[in-house]
């Protein structure tokens, strides 16, 4: 079974929608590996800051079926089917990696390009899986984060609890 990393974000009723996503993913996949939660400003539009995190799951669901399930979960919680790219989100769940697959297939880019360009994706991924390697470039997520222009995209760890467990970040 491949390890799948999913990016989760919300900037509308953030805590509620992040918890909804975690509940749904736990019901579907069982055990979750969960990064600390980070707050980052909205990019590309004026809006409230986002909460972002990364979840690791082990699953054998075909890629297209997984993408469809995630879109259905987003729509069930208020995301319009034709939502514009840079806009407020109750719930946004993206497939970041699917094992070591590389390329675009079934409408999904793997690994997701934002891993290399967006602090709100790379920081939680590096916190969760620092020694795992990016499937395309081969560097670890910790190495990628160390080289990232962190001043250009501010992001801060925030306290968050889910099911009584503190998803408290490590001190950097």
C-alpha cells in the first residue's frame, strides 16, 4: 500500500472544517499521521488566514477514486464545484504524493507542484515526514524546507487539538 500525503486547508470556520476533514479521513483510512497545524495568509486574494496541515495515510484506493472522494468531501462542506483557484475555502484537500508516483495522470499532478513552491504545503510536510524524499527531485522534505525562502512566505505554528490530542508543533 502506498503512503499518500494529503494537504488540508481552511479559512472559513477553520477549526471546525479541519476537524471534519480529519474525522472523515480517519473513518476512511483508519490511522492517520498528522502534522502540526500552521497558519498562513491567504495567497492570491484578500481573505482570512488559512489553517494548513498535512496528513499521511496508507491506502490502496485508485488515484482517480481517491481524488473523487476528496472532491465529494469538499463539496459536502460547501465548496462549489467550479470554485476559483484563489478564493476562500471551507475545506480544501489536495493529494500531495501517492507513493513514489511521478507525472500527471487521471487529472492529478504527482507530486503536487506546491510542495516546492508553497510554505503552507512544504512546512507541514517537512514536519511530518522530514526524512522522506520528494518523489521527483529526490531531496528530503527537511532539506527542501531548509533551503526554502521562509521569509518570503510567512507561516506560523498554532495550537490545535483533535479528538483530545494536541497537534502541537515541535519547536523550530
